[in-house]
């Protein structure tokens, strides 16, 4: 049997993408602390320039907090049409080097360049050339991580930001993981990292010393994943046609809401946004989820999975209202509501369910 070639995977991540597009398009913003988002009392930072990050401003930070940390901060409203247009340019560049592209968002993607159709000496050379093309054609910088699997490529792309790249070859994978704090592992959030720390697991080496049985007892189904990545192992392929897993929309109210009718109006508005996407893409999911963020920033979610996909706006309305009503009475004001749909059916199944629902 022929040996399976070691995968060569690149993770490309644009540098402060939204903010960089704004600074590129408006020279007056260059070199200044910039936030893409809304500076109003209830606003949130969608992206921050590196000048703003020097003051501790980060994405998802409340605007009021960002302004306290950086009084000189300039807010610019997002222009998603512009960001999508640049993203399409970047993906066209990727396509010159491989057909195996897995976009994660507008500003990052995995590329499997194992086949190497352009015959470049190394995957690192490929990443360097891709980054040079992006800079030349869009005026924006990108960082890249190069490795033999997706997990390590993602970690590597953070190592030389901004405008750099880092390579983790197979012989260095386990060594790289060993010294890294588990809180820096992609996919291990603050809550899981804190639990690991409480168990004496601070680094990749600590994680590697645990048995798979112990990790499964402590972390359930994720235990086997943690066992593998502690050894630098990740066999997930780059998926060029990765199906979308959910569609959602959320809004932050201008004032905290406690009156059910006002809360439900927000939920219905978000449900309409989600339905518009589902209808446009003819993608229908069986699971509806409502997200609530209270004034104290506590978050709760309520979900319901039906036996058939949700194939009408009315059904999504009905399900979303039932879910939000399950949290009544409201003891503390609600600052944000969101609605999402997931657990999508295949297009054929969804179309059949749509026809059935229309004939009921």
C-alpha cells in the first residue's frame, strides 16, 4: 500500500480585517485607534485596529468599556458589503493555489495545499506567495500558519501576527503543544480552561499526561479530542463544501426590556431576519434556539427540535415565542435577544417538508 502523504495545511487569517479595510479606504483613519461598530451606549465593538488593541480594545467589547480604555477611539459603522467584496477577492487568490478551501468566515480560511498544483518547493513558500498576492491586490496584510493538520495550522497563524507566518512541521507538533498553555488552544474556552487549571492541567504537557479515561470522565465526549490534540493529532480534513450549521440574528436593545410584549417584538424581528436567510437559501432547520442576555450579562438559551424542519415563518414565530415565554416572569431587565435555526436537512428533504407544510 502506498504511503499517504503528510497533509500540508495553511490557515490564512486577515489582520484586523474590518478595521484594516476601513483604514485602507479612508487614509484619515490610518495609524489611529479605530473600532468598527457603534459607539452608542448599547453598542459593541465588531473589530478593532491594532492601534486600538494596544489600549486593550477587543471585538465583542461593549462600546462604553472600549471608550473608557481608549478615549481617542474612533467608531466607524460596519460596511459588510465592502468586506464581502474583499473576501471574494481573497478567495479568488486562494483558488489559484488549491481547490480544497474551507472558509471559516469572511477573513479566514483553511487551505489544503498537499497536491501543490503550482509546484512550489514548500507549503511555507505557498503561504508566502499567497500573502504577497493578497497585499498586492487588496492592499491588506494577512498572517498564516502552516502545519500538517488544521489544529496546529490555526495555532500557528497567531504566532507571528500581524503580517507574518509560522510553520509547525510534523517533527515539532508534540513539542509545540507541550509548552503551550491550554487556555491558548483553539476550541478550549475560558470555562473549560479554568476547569483544566483546577485539575492541575496548565499546559499541553499536563494535558498529555492524562489518560483518555480521565479526560472522558471530566469532559465527556470532548475528552477524546483533548487527548488527541495534546499529542498534536487532528485528522479532520479541510472541507471545501463545509455545510453551514446554523443561521442566527440577534439585537441589543437601546434600553433593558422587562415588558413581555416588547421582548417578544424583538424576538419576532430576529426570527424574521433568520427566516429571510432560510427562505433565500432554501435551507430549513429542525432546531430553533432563542438566546437571552440579561442586564447583568448572564446568558440563557432555550432550544426546541421538531420532527420536521421549520419551513414557514409562522412556525418559526410560534416556536420562538414559546421558547422566550419559558423564561417568564422577567425578574431582571433583558438587554439582548437572539434567534437561530440549526440542524439543517438536506435540500431534497427540506423541499419535501416545505411542500407538505404548504399542502397541510
